């Protein structure tokens, strides 16, 4: 079943865009204010991921630069806040979101 909504992800501490249901699990993409994301690996290694720059935050009242983390997370329903935000994507950002949803190579890949 398909869905399209914004909620706060309590587990990952970011606002997220929920777009797909699998039983009690939800597929989601996180919205961040940082241009890069560090993933710590075993043996002290780090993986750096460049986040995708948004044209505008889905909330019209927010200003500044915001990013999408180009990774799809699958979390349980209990990980999300109950408040549903009435935000909308800008027309310039819809294509970026669609590419992340389809797992396309966007040029926003990892740096080792």
C-alpha cells in the first residue's frame, strides 16, 4: 500500500517522508540540515555520504539549506510520532525524491 506523509522519526531523530507500507513497517527518507553524513564502520573506518540538496524545505516556514539523506530506511510504526505534518514537496524536489525512492544512481554516492 502506498502512502505520502511527513512525520518525525523518533528512532533516527529526523523528520522523515513516509512513502510505503509493509505490514507494521514503513519505508522512509530522512530530511537533514547537514550536507554530509558519516557512517562509522568496524575497525575505526568511516564512510562519508553526500546528502542531496533540497530546493526548499517541505515546510514553507523554514528557511536555510536542507538535505535529503539518499538512503531508504525501514522502521516500525512505533518509531514515528503521532503528529502528521501537512507539508508538500516543491516541484523542483519531487524528481530528487523519486530518484531516491527508485534507488537510482544520482551522483550523490559515497566518498571513501
